[in-house]
C-alpha cells in the first residue's frame, strides 16, 4: 500500500523547485551587504528587473527560456547616490495540471 501511494505522488506532479538569488544595488559595491553588487541605475546599472530576467534565464534544448519570476526588496538603506538595496528574485515555472 505504501508503494502505491508513493507512485501516485510521484507521477501526479511535475513541480520544479523555486530558485532564489539575491543581489545588491548601490554606488559602492564594497558597502553592499550581499554580492553580486550592481551600480545604481542612474549610473548605468541594469536595474532589478533586468538582473532578475538574467538570473531566471535557463538554456533548454529549444534555446533560452526566461522563467516566471518575482522580485522582492529584502532591505534598503540610504547613502550615497542611490542607497543600498538588496533584492531577491524567485524564479519559478507554473505547475502543470
């Protein structure tokens, strides 16, 4: 009976675990609490959506694919040109039903 329940659980789900990545945006990368660190957007830095898109891009047999993602601000403090903000991207694929 345990084997049958396990088989049903395995065969009914194609979930992929979420992937999370943090980075910092700030004028002085040495002052960022996490790495990698990127420049302020007004100084040519890529911006949070561009970094998340890059982090959540995978290579498949059919080419590159951008996974769905959400960006959260984990912390932010003032200072220098744009302060220091830590972002976290969570990359995920919708579950199949």
